[in-house]
C-alpha cells in the first residue's frame, strides 16, 4: 500500500511533464521539453546571494557574477563574448538577495553549445588582471545607484527593516567594502558557494532530454562537491518597525515608503499578495486614480517583495517635498480603505485576467519558462506546470485577499522611510 504521506509526490511524479536528474556530485538537473517551439534556454542557478555574505564580503555575490564573464580555464573574456554572439544568444545574469542566475536563450540546435559555455563560466579563473578593472565597474554601479533617490530610499528601508541581518545590505554592497575586497577573499567565497550541490541546471525548450542530461554529466559531473549548502546557513530575518529619515539636499523630490510584513514566496497567500499589490498600486490601481490622478504625487505604487522565507509589502511615492504629508496620508488612507472595505470582484477579475495573460504569453517562450521553473524549484521545491500556476491565480478571490490582509496587515505598525531635501517627519 502507498504511504499516504508520499502520495502527493508520487502523483506528481506520475503526471509531471518535467524530466529531472541529479548528478553524482549533487547538481540537480530540471528539464521541460517544449516541442512546439524552435528555441531553447538553459541556465545555472547558484543558491547564493547578498544574504549569504558576511559584513566584510557585502557585494561579493554580485561582483562575482561579473567576474564569471571574465575568463575560464578554456576561454578569455573575449572568447566568451564572441561565442555568445556567434550563437545569437540572448544571455545575461543577475544577482538578488537569495540567488545568482546565469542564462542563455538560443536556437534549439545551439543549446548544448550554450550549456557548455555557461558551465565553463561556472568554473571561472577570476582572472587577476580583470579583477581590479571590474572593481571599477562595480564602484561605478554603486555611485550611479547613490545618485537615484528611489534606490537610496529602498536601501535605507531594507537596512532598517532587516537590521541585524545580512538581508539589510544592498546587493551591490558598499563602496568601502568593495574597495577593500581582495581577489583571494572572492575566490574563497566562490569555492564554497559555487559547489554543484548548491547549484541547479535548468533547461526549457525544444530539447532532447536524454542528450541534455548526457551533456550535463559530461560537462559538470567532475565538479567537486566541497562547498556549503545554502539551506545549512540561512536564518529567517526579523521584521523591525519604526521610522527613518535621511535628508539629502541635492534631490528635489521626497521619497516616502511604508513597509509591512508580507507572505514569502512559498506561503499559501503568495498569489493573494501579488493581487493585492496590483489592485492597490499597480496599473490602473487605487494609487493611480486616487493619488497620481488626484495630483498628490506623480509617482506612487505598491511593491511586493518575496524571498524564500519572508516578504515585504512596500507602499511608495515620490513627489514634491512640501506635499510629503499629503502623500503619506493618502497612502495610509488607501491601505485602511482596502483593509476595512476589502476589494471588489471587478478588481480581482481584472488582476486575474492580466496575470493569466502574462502567464499564457510566458508559457510560449523558453526563456520565461526557464525563469519560472528556476523560481519554483528554488522557492517551492519543485517545478510547477503552467496549469498549476494558472490554478493558483484562479483561486484568488476577494475573500482570500481579505484572509491575506488579516494575516499580513498593511495598517498599524510598519516601517516608515522618508528620503529627500526635507528633514521630515521629526523623530
């Protein structure tokens, strides 16, 4: 008789359109075959981000992402760039607080070559000659971010909300830390975090699964599993409430942010939080009609940030400094209104329809499916079909959004941030 505790997994395995394998060194391979398309995308997920850094290494994950394009035992940075272009690849990488992801999207016939190139990058030599040069690029990125009021306000918010946690510092790191960072320190981090049992290879598109797995074994099976697994070291950060003000006279606008706890990416109210953010502060939202169109501020919205173990709902606005009180009051008023009176079915249906359209369109493109699968595997333990994703969207109702708001209120105690030329509000 089947153990009922494992029945769900058994049913999934029988019905799953995904092909999965695990190499001897722990590298997980997840493939979705899309025979109706003529292209394929592949990517390596490294389960490391800024939250996995120590204070002295803040920003190393993002810097390392850049360095993986700078040279390998078999290719120079010039070779890497030329080969991407020879395949006509749509390629890039990104780093977040939770992860680093490298990807490429090519014609189906080139997917094995694309996989070989990115796999080689995962064993970068971190060329010493490129390290100091790329450090200047990172410092320029930090300087550019510091010239944007929205970035400064966003970073200040995370610094305060997640105080005493590695979630507090920005993905880019800080100027002084990056200046002091040595190649040896980066290499030691690289060796620990880029271990195959802390990584995944994900492929989506018109591919032969057996050939793809064989290629993965040929390219990656010799990688030594000597690193640190992400799951072994992370701690869920505490949410701190309060107020922070940063006066910066060179700006002409005031940024106002208000943050509250929100569902994590694996929470049962994950889709409800997305719908709530869209209804409150997305396109044609309540913020749009009652704040922007009312002339209170030219920019206002709601942003839901989700991580594997926590989340934030951020209400934000950017406007004239003398209107900061009106903007903050309007944002809070809309939060109270949606909490006490709820959302209406027309709003829910509009958001559902837009979400379904996006999912349907993304389901036809291997790159977008690649990113969806990556997120599902990383945050939810397994890949989800497009139908499963649509089902989660279809289950969102006015009542389920109200239940989400009851668990994760956006009124009362949160974290308020004000950045701009006004020293407001008084602390």
